[in-house]
């Protein structure tokens, strides 16, 4: 069973922000912004490549509700999902990082030369 499935089953403690029958959101243990929440489906889906459109439709509304709950829906926020090893996915369970609470930067890519990745 993966780490996030254990959180869903309450086998591992987490600071839950919002939960319904299909999704759960909790604080990231290594925050990259003043607000850094992970939102995940309760069914095990390995990555964005495997998610159904029905699950994503529900996930969209759920993440909007998380932004409201964290009071960042008006000030702005970023949603990120990592897919596969090259995309930086560390836990093989679909999850979305919801970051906000400050003016977010994108410095690591703002002046990158794409050829440096080749």
C-alpha cells in the first residue's frame, strides 16, 4: 500500500484540511510556500496519465473548495502535479500541490536555456 493510501486509511497521521467521500487534502510535510496543500483522490490512481475524466471533474471542484478553505482563491495560487520520474513524481499516487499565500516565483525556469537539459 502506498504512502497516500495509508494517509487515506488513517494509518499515518496528517493535518487534514478538507475531506469528502472521494478526495482528501492535507498539509505537505515539506512546504514550499506559506500554503502548501496536497489534494488526492481516495481511489488509488498512479498518476495523471491514468486518471479518468470523471475523477478529474470531481477533483477540480474539490481543489477549488480547498483554495476557498485556505482563503487563497482571490489572492491566487498554483496547482502542480508531477508525472513520472522525469516529472519529479516521488509518490506513485496522483496528487496535486496547491501552493499560495505569497507571490510565487518560477525562477528555476524563468531564465533556463532549454538546451541545457539536453
